[in-house]
C-alpha cells in the first residue's frame, strides 16, 4: 500500500491515508491544547507567590519555594508522562487523560480560592503585628489542587510536541518542511499562551477574583479537550516501540552482569541484530557498556531470542552512549532555570513593593513578566530576521549552533542576575530612606525591566538551543525521552532554586525572620542572593564551555568488521 504513511495508522488501526489523516488541521488542534495548557500553568505560577504572601500570610522565602517546587514537579512529571505514553497509553490517550487531570486541578484551585474556610482571616501585617498563617488543613487542600495541576501538566507536556510531529511524514518533502514550521509555531504558541496568562489572566485574578481567573483556566482546558477529541478521526497514530528508559536500564544491567568478562580484541565479535540501515556503528568510548554486547552462554531464550536483560546489540549500546554524551551539557544548563525561577518568585515580590501605577491604572505585580515574554518574542524575531541572514553571509552557516545558543543564554542570565542585584540595591536604599514598613516605595517598577528582558532573551536562546540539541543528538528511537531529559533541566533548575533558598535562609537567617531572604524583603538582602546566583552562574558557564568544547560525537573507525550473531550462528557483515 504505497499510499499509506510509513509507521502510522488511523484511529481504526489501519495504515494512515495521507489524504484523510495528518497535516496542519490536526496539528493545529494539538497546538490549541498546548496554548491552553500554558495559559493555565503560567497563569497560576506567575501570580501564585502574591497569593501565598498576601492571602495565605506565608513568609516570602516559603512562598517562593512553594512556587518553584510546583513548577519543578510539573516538569519532572514529564518523565512519567513520557514513560506511560511510550510503554502503555500512546501519546493520544496520554494527552487526553492528563489534560482532564489538569482541568480537574484548575477547577479545584478555583474552588479553594473561593471558599473562605480554606484561607486565613484577612490581615495586614505591621512591625508589631504578625498575621496568622494558613493552617495545615488549608495548605493541604491547596497542595492537592496544585499537584493535580502539576501531574496534568507533566503528563500532557511530555506528549504534545511528539504527537504534533506525528501528523507529518518525514519521508514526504512537503510535510517535512511543514514539520519544521510546526516546531517554530509550537514555541510561538507557548509564548502566546504565557503572554495571555501574564496580562489578561493575572489582571482578572487581581481585579475581579482569583476564583474567576482559575475558573477560566479550567473552562478553557475543558473546551480544548473537546476540540482535541473532535479531531480523533483525522489524527495519525504512531505505534510505540517500548520505553527508551527500559532499554537504557537493560544495557546497564547487562553490562554490570558481565563486568568481569573481557572485551574481544575484534569488536566484530560483539552481538548485533539490528537491520543494516538502522545500525549505529561501534565507537571508542564508554567501553564498560560494550560488555552488554558480549555473547555468553545462557543469553538466548528458546535457542534464538536473546534475553534483553542479558544481551544487547551494539546499536542498543551505542544509543545509550549517545545519551551519556548528552549528560555534561544537560547538567551545565540547569543553573539557567534556577535564575529563571527568580523571575516568577522574588522579582514578582519586588514588584509588589514598588510604584506600579500609570495614571489611575495599577499594573498587577504578576504582569511584569510580560516584559519577560516580550523579550522572548523580540529576540526570536531579531534572530530569525537579522542575525541569521547576517551570520549566513559572514560564516556561510544558517545561524548559531545549538551549543552556541545555549552559551549565549547562559551569558545573558549572568548579566540579568547582575542587573537584578543592582536594582535591588537601589530599591533597598529607598526602603531604608522612607521606612522599611512602607507598603509602596517611591521607586518605579519599570526598573525591573532589564532583569526580565535579559533573562527572557536568554531563554529564547537556551530553550531553542536545548530543544534542538537534545532532539538532534539523541538516538532516533529516543526522541520522546530526550525531550523529557531536556525538560528535566527546567525541573531541576526549580528544585535547585528551592535548595539554595533553604540553605541561604538557614545560613543567614535569624529567629525573627531576618537574613538575606527575610520575611519582609525590605529587611533582607535579596541583592546579595542575586549576586550569589550570578557568581554560581559564572562558575557554571566556565564548566559548560569546557564540556561544549569537549563534546564531539564519536565517529566509528573505518574498516571495522562487525559480526552479527543470529539464531545461534554467526555471519560476518561489513558496516
């Protein structure tokens, strides 16, 4: 059936007809659900710290950690969503199920913020009076709602981009071009959803009511699910080849079991059963893993089928090696997302103490992140329309490499944290001059724009660089897992932020809630915390540059003879 799309089926399980399935229409439905997911998640995250401090009466450091842990868990759960999609559910069912979970979570959050019994009595803290904090029960109900949303976000986000690209055939030149546009539009829709969240949704939360804002999130997600399900007959579905995580553990377990065995002098004696067209040739690195491909007695079940926990092919081993080579770059990009976390926590809290009025209109503190999103959109436009053409004329290449883009993002985050420290020093000097208990300081909130803009521009470079790097440098069969690996840098960045806040709070704090990260930020030294992040980022940048220079995908030696062990016999084949 030459008219069918390779490796894809329709909703009935029959080979997918390209004239009736896939293309831009179903891909647009996938983009729609991603737009609503970003609207919900970011609409909650960017303004949550003001609710925790102002309504639940929690200390600023505690509130910041709750937000970063919520966001970190959301991205960490992408690994769970990817595992379920690859192993059991498939991407379509994973999206539908976890989108419903997120809808349930946002609906519950709307109810939590509406009921008076689920928040402490209104109170205004003073120098002599401390407000009553939310009770354990009130915080417990809030946590259930937040982590339902985190679960939905993680499961949904793990499969959206993959299911969107499933709608295009890589073997068709026209559809392959459309797929490239899909990636750019996917990131555009992420930014658009975030922009709507930090402007319209945050304004509704502050001026009309939290419950109304979160209720809108729930309703839009429900509508997105209905629209998504309406495209069921038009989607293309890819059959799962099993979980890449399981494959990785199989190679590691097999190598450990054979750790005392010696590798053959001729790598052609290692086991290989992958079809010639799909093979990855042996490379001279991570030799310990090669032991997983040594043929030993008892490796075959029923005489012909190898036990994957005892014997793995050279290609399987090389796939794990490819993932291992990604890890140094993966580890050295985590710190960027730690600085990013400050933009939706402490920077928003800074904004609450500054003059935010334009005439009679008061800008919601959470809406300051609009400059962050604007920086992303402006940077992408300048890069596509100006930098790329100039770079192509000068260097003959269509733009910066993925490693160069990540380096630029790290540099911009360092400058952003330095700018944040200087602005905070200015804000603190004003606070000391007019009084530390002054609710609104006579200093313009627009002084925060440089730090938002610099870190936002950095995200435009590092996000696209990371996504490109982890997808193009990973094994073909592990694209979903590599996307999840990329998203874990965001997750760990948020968790590192929580860890640093906890350490700084313990080392510099006092019983009265003082220290660098004091309960009242006018009494703290947030500028020193930002300076600490800038120093850590500089150290990380040096390590990143060493790793980036050392990153070279290993090429196989020419002329190596490989031997394929099939059904108990061996035959020599040239690679």
